[in-house]
């Protein structure tokens, strides 16, 4: 497979051209012919014009690429090495929603030929590829796994908004269903991954490695969030505590904050779901998830308490929320915990809540969360919540905050960006952060 791809006798397909799939497709397209497939025709049309719908890549990233963008699954028949990079979300009950990856498996199964490879990049629980996906490939292709086609798993490690740790600079974990497939898969990814690859001993090991990467971060951030709740009651600033503790060489530097998005806020649920099937209730992981899932409500409640402490009528108060995306400097609003802040404030009867974000799409926000964004903030706010540390917000001065607020207001600085500017109270502005 590797030799035939190098000689451009075979093609690679990418199924799912989101923030994960598109960068992979373009990198491979600099080396070999690629078919980029997505079920959303409007997204495909944008990519044909060298536009990334996720707004992560520039038009120049499309240049010099041998790639055919399509929404027609029949075009996938031309490919021989299929990479599936579709989302793996959770449902309203916080259970794994495998419908995108199973649907993608069905799509590939219908075009699968003898000798083809199928590689999964979507984050799943250990065992999903072999137990859930491969039977679908066999059922729709009429082929036999291992005998007629090979399967591997190579988990995505793309970090949206990170211009330093980009796709080619992050070590790629690869796995295969046998020694031959592992060798081919490793060599093929080595074509584009400058940092090299790590060959996992099995597909399940690779699946587990990915899922604990995000679970580990989730648990550590949950610990920081719990510390923040404790220290707030003691009237100690958490970031000052962490700054002091961080002077020790082996102190792990994590910070409190809102944990949303489609990775850290989702992946642990895949692991706890699978653990239950083996009769184990994952106590630490579930506890961490509970803490992190509740932080949006906690921030809203603390804001309300401080507005009331300023002798204001909470129902007549005017609140500004700055940032709605799940992390800084990205346009992705999926599973944003800032929406929890908004909804919790609404339960207290606050009618006037303005939300602004220079990166988010107002149309997407209204569709996803049911409220309208403003193009620009107003003024005379009783509370200003800086929820996401977009680069546009990093250099605010005291005068900038004062221009947004009234003579007696609260600044809720989720990430303590302005801790050194505001010490509890300055010029009529009461300061609070996690």
C-alpha cells in the first residue's frame, strides 16, 4: 500500500473535513492524490474555493494540493486508503453518540474493495473500532476483515487555535490489525508527520491512549476548579496560590476554568461508559466531570451574589459576557460552557444579558444556544464577565473596563487575566476570578 501510494497508483480518502480531517487531507494532498469527502455540500463548496469552514486554515494552505473535494460518496470508490475523521459527540444523557462514526463506516463499507485500508481517527472507547465499526464494514462490503481489507486506528491530536503544535509537529500514534498493516500505516503517516510516529501494539491500546490524554487533563483541571471553590470561600486568589506552588520543579501547572469543547469535555464519558460495561464505576473520572460540568453555573451564581452585594436589583441588572467559543482564538462553539453561564444568569431573572465574541458566528450561536449575539458591547453594565481569553481581550486597561461598566460594577475575570490590574476593588469596580 505504501509503495503504491508513493508511486501515485493509489489514492487516499478523508471522510469528514472538519477541524481534524481537512488539515490531514491537505497535508497528504501535498504528497499523493486525495479525495476529500464531507456530507455537507455547502462546506465542500467552500473548500473548493480554498476556504476552510472552520476558519483554522488560510487559503495558502490549499495551494499545491492534489485533492478532489466532494459530497458524493461514489467518488470514494477511487480511493484505496480511507481515513475516517468524523466527530464522536455525546447525547443529552452524556452517553456516547456513535452515529457519525457508524454512518461513516457504512459509507466506506459500500465502496470498500479487496486490498483497501480503513483508518479511524475519531476518538472512541477501547474496543469500538473492532467491536462496532468493523462489523459494519464487513456487512456493507461483503468482504472479510484481515483477509480482504485492513483496519487501523490513529487518534487525532490536533489542537484548535494552536499555531505551534500543528499536525506535522505532533507525534502520531498509529496502530494496525496486524504487523503488515501497522508497517504500512506507520510509513504512510510518516510521509507527513515531521515529529515521527509511535507504533502502538494494538488498536485497543491506541484507542485507550487517546482517551486518557483528555481524561487526564479533565481530572487535573477539575482539581484546580475545586481548589478555586475552596479558596474563594477563604478569600484567597487561586492563581496567586498556583503561582507560588508552581515554583517547585515538579508541580503540575494546570489552572481552573470552563471545560467545554468536543474533546476534554466529552471524551471522559466514553471511558466511563465502557468501564460500566466491565462492571466498574469510575469514581474519580465521574467526580471530575461533575465539577467541570458545574463550573458555568458556579460562575453565574458568584456573579449574581456580587451584584446583589453592590445593592443592585438583580432583575434590572445589565450583564455583558465576552466570549462564547469553547476556547480562546477559535470559532468553534460546540459544547461551550459559557452558554451555561448565560442560562444560569437567566434563571435569576436577569433579562438584559449581552454576549459578544469576535470569533464566533452569530448565526451558529443562535442556532445552537437560542440567543442572539451583539456585534459590539454597549456600556453601563453592572457586571462584565470575560469568559474567554481571546487575543482581542488581553490588553484591556482599567479605563477600557470602566468604559464598559457603570460607576459601581463587578468584573468577573474567569482566567485571572487582569488580577494584577484589579485588586478586589479599583475605582468602583469589584473584581472576582476563579
